[in-house]
C-alpha cells in the first residue's frame, strides 16, 4: 500500500447476517482516523455489550457517519443492492484512484466483480491485509463497529 495517495476510499465488510459499506473522500480521511481511536474489532472486545453501548454514544456524539459520502448497511439477503451501489460508485469515480478494502471471505468474488465493472484505478485489498494501526485499518474499524451496532439492534 505504501504512501500512495487515493482520492476515495471504499470499505466493504460482513458481520454475521449483515453487509455494509462506507465511501470516504480523501479530505475526510484524517477526521475519520481521529474519531476511530476508540474503536477496535468487535471480536477483540472483552465486554462486547459495554463496547457497543459506548460505541453507539461515540457514533451519535461525534456524528461519525456524516463524514462519509455514502454509507449503507443491509441484511446479507440484500447483497445485490449493495453490489449495485458499489458498481455505481466505481463507475462514478472511475477516473480517480480508489482504495477498496473487502472482507477476506468475499475478496475473490469482489475482485471478479470489480473487473466486470472496470475498476482500473481501484486497488483492492483484503481486510486482513490492512496494516494494523494504518489509516485504512482505523477507518475499517468504524465500519466493523457500525455493522455490529446495527446487527445487535435487530436482536
């Protein structure tokens, strides 16, 4: 990944029966990194209930989701809607450099999908390959946390 400058960042993640994405303009990257400092991967939280309770407060207080150009969380059954949105995003920003982080289990499928859509300027990276502590890793934690908040709402 190095220090390449990207114009847009797209994060796609799954959590049990949910899929979601976040699209970020490079101008808001620093703000996202700053607000993500309190987040960690849900599976690493000792007290998951307390972690999500505090995360919800942070989301509301800091208006984190307002930093993103586009965002969506849906049940996995609605995956085609998410992929249609992603295709639209990749086409809209096709002349810009796009960093794309995808859940490890969906990487192969997504990589094929991007080739069909013509994501020449997109760098696709497995979520598990994000360098711990990097800007991209920290923004991915926002999506991971948001997915888990949404998932627990429906229970």
